């Protein structure tokens, strides 16, 4: 989605500007915390998505939340802009895209790791390191769960797919009988 990429690029550009005395890591962590809070509280998300509620009331509500959460003024301005443009629901995607931009800026690649069950952090890290070594670049993997894979992993990076899922093996066996 173009809007997600645009907001992510603006955020990266502003936070990495030499004139800014703001920690990109801190601001992204604050925004991620706010995003998780929205995800955990459907009622809070509905408040900000409510078309009947005046924008000024949404901004006041945002100010109360960011004060409690100790969000920096830069984080508050970004969230305020998303609220003003009715794009707050895109925050998780924007933050994912920010990571992608940062990885690409440093010469790395973004990839997707799909598994049948949720994986622990050390497994994801091991897979990421193995793929990074194979690709000769730093690879950051975005995780997704797809129970239809039955077991195993599918990793897609830079147009290449590494598939060790039971589903793909079963499909190959099925194709050999036809």
C-alpha cells in the first residue's frame, strides 16, 4: 500500500535527519508500544476510528494516552497526524515498513518466514542468521503463521523461496502420481 510506504519513509527521513536530536530507536519503541496497546484494546481503537467523534476530542484523548505512556513530542505529532488523516489503523504496517526501509538502507534484505506454528525468538534468529549467510546480506525476517503448512518452514527473501514444509513435500508426491 502506497500510504504505508509513504508514512514510513517520512518517519524514517524525519527521525534520521541530522537536525533532529531525537533517538529513532526510542521513538519507534514508543510508537510500537502505542500500536500494541491499540491491538490489545479494541475499545481504544474504536475511539480513534469513531467517525462521529470530533478530531479535537480524538487529539485530546491521544494527549492523555501519550502523557501516561511517556511518548515523546515527536511520537505524539506522528500519531496526531495519523489520527487527523484517519490512518491510525495503519500504524502496525507503517512500523513494519520502517524496519524494511532501515534494513534496505543498510544494504540488507527483508524476508518472510512462514511456519505452521508460532516460533520462539531463538529459532527465528537462527533461521535469519542461516539465510543471511546464504544470501551474503543481513536478512530481517517478518513472521507469519499458516497452519495449512502442517509442519516446517517457508522463507522468501529477495524473490527466492526456501520451502521445507510438509505441505510442499506432499504436493510434490501428489504431482508425481499424476
